[in-house]
């Protein structure tokens, strides 16, 4: 049986001669889309989650094809073009679903003044730490968070780095909390 060179197995012209004849016409009229509807329906059902979505996809595809035909555009292989249009429209729908629209409450950007104040307070508290703790915390602020990398950078044993970081963080929590004043 002969198969389409563009889309293997899409249709068999000997079994459905009305589909095979469509490829010969350079400017088909919209009525020539009718035999494509069952093929488009089957493909749309595979690309969507519900029969209603599949029906909408096919209708949208047919509308697009009708507009293209009415404009006098030249379509070499109508069945292949119809399938590509259907796939592209399905993909466009998937993209629209994956990108949620911003809601009004998400569109408002909070002022960053409070964040800047918190960062300034944290940096000031780090500056008040003892020199060995401050050196480690300065490396953490610079982006180094691995205790092994900190030990390598400072030449200190890993256990010393871990204990200094623990004491520095505890002191920072006390300094930055409203519970009390840090121990001397």
C-alpha cells in the first residue's frame, strides 16, 4: 500500500481516495477539509486531556486552515499541513497552561527597605563578633557555605570551623532576636 512521504502511515490513498486527491490541489476549498476531521479528531484526543479539549483543538485548527485557504495561501500537502497546525496549536495550549498569569496580589512588589535593614543589622552583628568567628562568617557572607571549604580556606581543622560557626550563629541569633542582649 502506498503511504504519504511526509507522514508515514497517516492515510492510505487506495483505501481513502478522497484524502489522496487533496495533495494534488494547490488551492483547495474549505469543503476539502471535511475528510480530515476524523484524522484530526483522533490525533487531538491523543494530545489533550478531555474530549471537550480535543473538540476545541480540532475546531481551532479547522478555523485556522479555513482562514489560510480563504486568504489564497498555497498549501502543498493539506493533510500534513493540517496535522502540523493541530500539533502547533496543542503545543501553544500547553505553554499557556504552564505559565500562570500574574494575579493582582502577585503583581505588587514589596518594598525592599525591610530586607535591606535586616541585612544591615545582620552585617553589623557579624562585625561585632570575635575576630575568629567574624572571619568565618565573612567567608559565609561572601558565598562559601561548605565547612570543608571554609577549613581549607582558613587552614583550620574542620572541627574548629564547625564549633566556631555554631558559636557565631548562636551569638547572631541572640543579637538579632528581641529576647535579650548577647552575652559578653
